[in-house]
C-alpha cells in the first residue's frame, strides 16, 4: 500500500548549493543588468580591437615602411594620429543630445554627396582600378574616401528620416520613400566610382535599418534580389572583377596575379597554427602580402598570434555586435533603435566580408577590417559611428535615469521603506 503524506508533514528539502557554473552565470546576469552594461560592452570590445589593430599595423607595416619611407614606424604613426583625432570626435558625439545628432544627419548627407561628386572631377584619384579617393590640394599625406562618409550618412540620415515618419511606416510608400531614393544616390555614386565592396556594406546597412523598422519579409526579399542583380552586373562589366571572381572559383588560376593575395593570406593563416609564430615574426609581410597592414591584416594576426588571436578578434566583434543589437532593442527612441541597428549592421557586415575574403570564402573586395586595418578615412568614420552608438547606449531608459541622478549629485536611487502601516 502506498502511503501518501500531506505537504505539511514533509520536511522541506534544502536548496541545492550553487556551483561554480551557476555562480558565474549569476554574476554575468547581474553585470548585464547594470544600466550602463551596453555602454561598457561597446567601449571595452571596441577599445580592445583598437589596441590590437594598432599593434598589428605596427607589426605588419614595419617592413613596408622601412623599404618605402626609410621609417618602420611610418604607417603606425599616421594610424595613431588618426586614432587620436577619431577618439576625440567619438567622445564628443557620444555626449551630444539626440536632437543635435538629428540635425547633424542632414549635414553629413549633403557633405557625402558633394564629396562623392568630387570623384568625377580632377580631384578624383584612381587606386587599383577604382576611383574612390579625393585628393586635397596641399595635403598630400591625407586623401578623403567619400564612400566611408557615405556609410555614416546612410545610418544617421536614414534613422532620422524613418523616425520622423514612424506613424506612417506601415505603408510601403512611406517606408521606402524618400529613404531608398536618397540612399540610392549615395550607393549609385559609390558604384560609379567602382567601389563594389563598400556598396555591398552600404546595402547591408540599409537591410539592417529596414529590418529593425519592421519591413515585411517580401519587401526585403525583392530588395535583396535587386541588390544581387546589381552586384552581378557590376562584376560582369569589369574585366578586373571577372578575373577576381574566376580566381575565387579556381584558386589555381593566375596565382602570380589576382589570386596571389588570397593565396598568401591562407598560407599566413595556416602557418600560424594554434599559438602563432610570435608577434613581429610574420614571414608574409616581407614583400609577399602587399596589403598586409590594410585589407589582409587578419592574415597577419593569424600568422603571428595563431588561432587564439583570430578567435579573439571574432569574440570581440561578437561582443560588439551583441551590445549594438541590445541597444537597438532596448531603446525607447525610434531614432536610436534604427541608428544602433544600422551601425551594428555596418560593423558586422564589413568585418564578415573582410574575414571571408581572407579565408577565401568570398572574392577579393577591398574592404578593411573595422578598428583593426590601417586607414585614416575608415578609422575616422568608424570612430564617429562608434561615438553615435555610445550616445544611443547612454540613452537607454535605465542608463538615462542613472546618468540624470549622477548629474544631480545623487548617485543612489531614493528608496522608501514601508513597515506595517508606517512609512519612513
């Protein structure tokens, strides 16, 4: 016979003792619950990427700097200068009110259009078959890449326009107009300059913003097919892109030409093993991998720091992407939600394209690795976008309340204790 006892007759079982795993998980949850968690995740992950990138630019460019400029520190000194200027700009943008940023959006859009039009004047400079640089008279040490500013214009201006039309976004006409035509001007001018890689990143930014605003899947599919058709047309219209695509499909074709960079990049990654050859010990930077400090810096990371170094880069971008998406989802401002989504799509899509090219998963596109590759224009715009993302993180509801209390000189929230019927 089974004997049933009432719940009151049983002695309560002791709670299970928390193990290390549960304690660590609880600590992580507690840290993520802090009002400024998103802000610090963005700041720390991007800061570590900047430190790693500066270190690897020094290592990867020292041989080229010594050979061409008789100064092994030539490139890293320029990188540090742009980094310092960009950090100041990021700090300023991160503390601007949202109304100020929304006014800035229109200034950036018009400035990007003007600079893109300058590509088709005598100031336009052709590099590797693409006219995507503007030479500034009297400033030989710095050329402007308008397509980098155009990416910033898309996220900032697009977030402002769609936020203004929020009550009407359930209608496709208001959702896509004027957003797509105005963005199409920036993408079209970039494509006319021949910069397909940057145009692909721009398309990813557009899709990130439209996804965040709740665009129907059928609309996104149609836009995706149109973008793919446009990219295919750009490939077949350029003999250089056709050669790159053919060498991607068959790596044994033209190993001394367009296939050389991807091949040497894979060799660099393979020779690094688990722990790498050691910082500064890369062999491919001695004249073989000519883009070692720019588009193929990830290959040098794998060669010198091994699999551990490459996984560290992936982990840092994963944290940055998680934090950016967290800001987009937690914000109570439509402008911040779409701005954060666009910037996150920018950083992650550009990083994925760069890594895929180095790993021979995509044809060569000439896209740098954000925060890591050498480049003044890309560094300045990436840091400007980072400042905007930090501004949105500071504008999360809980973070905004915490910062408001700190400005009033009251770091702790006021609490009222109630005992019985007495309040104190």
